[in-house]
C-alpha cells in the first residue's frame, strides 16, 4: 500500500503541503494583511518601485505638455517603443486570464493558489499597456474620439482599421479582468472584514465585501457568476492577442503580413505571462512564507507550460523564415535577410533566439524545472526575450520598407526609456500595494484543496486508503464549499 | 517631409508671424497628422461660387497652390469622376503610374513617366528597353526599384 500511495502522490501531487486545517489556512493568509508587522523588505521594495514609477509620471507630464516628439519614433519607424511596450504588457497579462479562466473550466486544481495574484498581475499589466496607445494618439485628452459616439463633428471611427478593433478588444479585456478579479475577491474580503480590528480596515473591507455573509444563497450565486465570468474570459484569452496581432498582420509590410501571427502571438503572450507569474511568485512564496500553498508542484507545472508555449513561439520563428523563403517574394526574402544577418539590427534577432529559443531548452530537465533559482533566472531571460521579439517584429520590419528612399534607423530617446522603465515601476508599485492590503492567495479556494474539504461518502474497505489522499481531484468545487460553510 | 506634428512646431505668439499666415487655411497644430488637402479652401470657394450660380464646378476652375506656382505646368487637378476633365484624360495616358500601385495603395496623386528623347544624335539619348534587356536587368538588381517619380 505504501507503494500505491507513492505512485498516487506522483500522479496527483498535493497542491497544499504541510498539515493544514481550514483555520490555519485562513490565519496564515489573512494575518499577512491584518496582523503581522509589514516586513522591512516590503518598505524597501515599495519605495524602490515607487521611485521608479516617478519617471513614468515625469515622462507622461512632459509628454502631455510638449507632444510625442520627445519619443524617437518618426518615419518610417512610426511605431516603436510605444507599441512594443503595449504588446509586451498586454502579453504578460494573458497568463493571469489563462490561469483564472481556462484552467478553472478545465478543473485544474493547481490554479487555485496562484490565480489571485496572477489576475492582479493581469490588471496591472493591462493598466500599464493601456497607457502607451493612449499617449501615442498625440492628443490623449481627445482619446474618447476612438469610441463610436454620436457627435456634432460628423466623426465616426474607421471600423476597417485593426487599431479600432484593439480599442474594443483591450477595453473589454480590462473590464472583464477587473470584474473577474473583484468577484473572486469578495468572499475573502468578507473574511478580512470579519477579522479586522482596525476601524478603517473594517470600514473599507466592509464596503468592498458588498454585504457578503456567506449564506448558501450567496455561494450559489457566487459560483454561477464566477463560472459565467470564466466563460466570458476564456475567448478573451485568445481573441485579445489575436486582435493585437492583426495590428501587424493586416498590414502589407513584409515581416508583419503573415498568417501565423494570431496563434504565434497568443502563445507568446502566455509564454511571457507565465514567465512574469514565476518572477512574482518565487519571491512571494519565499519571503512571505507561502511555500505550503505555492508548492514545488506549482513551479514545475508553470515551467512545463512555459516550455510548451515557448516551443510554439520558436515554431513561429521558424515559420516566419519558411514563409519568407517559400513565398519566393523578393521583399519577403529581403526581410528575412535583413532581419537575420544582413541588416543593422541582426544582433537583436540572435539575442532573441538566445533568450526565447535556447534558454527554455533547460526546462526539459527536471533539475532546472525544480530549481527556484533557475526558474526565476529563465523567466527573466524570457521576459527580455519577449520584449526583443516585439522589437524585432516592429522595428526591423518598419525600418526597411518598400521605398528605399525612406529607409532610416530607429533609436529610442531617453524618454522612451524613462517611460518604459517607469511603467515597470508603476506595475510593481501596484503589486506591492496589492500584496500589503489584499489576500495574495485565495483563502476559500485553497481551503477546498485540503483533505478536510473532501466529503467522505463513507466508502470504506479496500479503497479506504485511496480515499484519504490529499487531493481527490474528482470532487466538485460545490461539494467542497458546502462543507466549509461556517 | 513632415507627416505628423509630433511637437508644436508653429509659433503662435509672435504677432509679426500672424501676417505671414494664409487666413483661409487653418494651420494644423500639435498631435495632428500632416497631409495634403488639395487646397480644401480653394475647393470650398469654387463650390460656393458654383452653388450660387446653380451649376457644376467647371474643369480647371480649381487651381491648387502648387499647381499655380509650377512653372512647367506639371501639375493638373480636377474631377476624376468627369471623364472629360483634363486630369481624367491624363490618367488614361499609358505613361500614368502610381506610387506602390503593385501593393494596391490606390493613391489619388499619380504621376506621368518621364519622356525620353528618341533622337540618337542627342547626348541624353537612352536606347529604349526591349523585353529581353528588361529581364536581364531585373536579374541583376535584387530589388525592383520603382522609377523615380517625376514632378
């Protein structure tokens, strides 16, 4: 029987380690917010992130006052850092939605302890992403002109333009992500409300929890709402980045005009997103003592997802080259020549292959997938690689277009950099605030993973030992939540 | 060439510059695309005059600014929907070509190819290209360079 248990443990590794009860899970996660002293590291990290975010504030103010001429883009590279960073941030957000929606519908239990902060990451990444196209419009205070609304100017958006589709795709995505995150938070905010001693915390959590009392009716409605939102989010995981890829593939420019773009972009987005989830969750579990909830198993699974999506992206690179050759179109052939070895930006391409193609090959080996350090390191490399991918696609395609008379080089200005680095600071500022004031891990969902949550139907006998395995994966969430009702 | 007003390039404050500006034209400000309007103010004037007389705008009634200063009369502006207008006739000329037409860009401004002197005695004479020599050339050059547009 010992052997059977061992096999069981390998097949269905426990999602919560250590000896936990409902109460201990709630204590550990909510005390982080309510009782424990805020660690000094938090203050240092927050201060650093907040300082870096000031460069965003400065750049945006200066940009609104003077105009986007402070950036380096001009003909023929009319899109540069702004769209690169937009796609980069939007891509990072996708992992959060994938984890929360698709993995929920597929009944993947390992999503439970990482979905909360992955969704927060999505929201903050979308907030950073939205800034770039908004400011790129030139007169951001008139950005509402992008929406079709009745006006006396006789203006109507051009619905044939993929940039217009972007407006709808991204604003829908931001709204649904916010709703999904907030609806999932309500039961936990209510827990915090009940446990808070501080008057202000009580009031704020009380308002945010929207009168949640945890009655069976509440849970019933919550489950339906959550499932519906998951259903709405699921197509968004695929559609948003497909539409972002249309920004390029609908154009005729060699290097953009490829049918592989939508799946290639979606895979790249999930790839980059999982890299960012790993970058965030490794320090979190380490310094916040969440090793019991974000286990090695989670890290290994995320490593596997990264490897799989990374290989799809590498396939995309191969196909771009193949299309260039197979099309026998001289412009396409030139684009590949210019991108890979003949052009001035050739080394970006090889850095990209190094970061996205070669580095992830380490994840084939169990040793690297299980190592916190290596996963963190590879994730950082992949994040850089995904940024380089967008640079290669956008800048190296644009700077050698159809008219050799307009060929030019692109170089970013100091404001391009300060804005990009500033959004990273802004992103981490929001994350630090999130980690401080909200439960980073979904308390009530983690409780459903505990052995206590498994409803025992009284099948004893030969199967008795099998039933007490910590993760009875076929129990439905509903049953489990019924059991934890207080 | 400026395609977009990335910054505020206009000096609105110096009073002397006000005299310099065409009062009929609104100068595009910062954050706005920069593009030829085919002298929309002149089109508006002609349209109003024609409406007053209850007639259509006559061919050649609208003269764009660039057209009026061109010493070689190389620029023609008119109604493309009217098959008898001068611009429509020139568009039917086999010398007519558009920039990046092979990409289906469908620009309104098109060009007429350069005329070559056919007199062999002249110093600028270039032997006309045969189909054979054309093929040779496209093999030599890697890119199909479009012929220089002639203004």
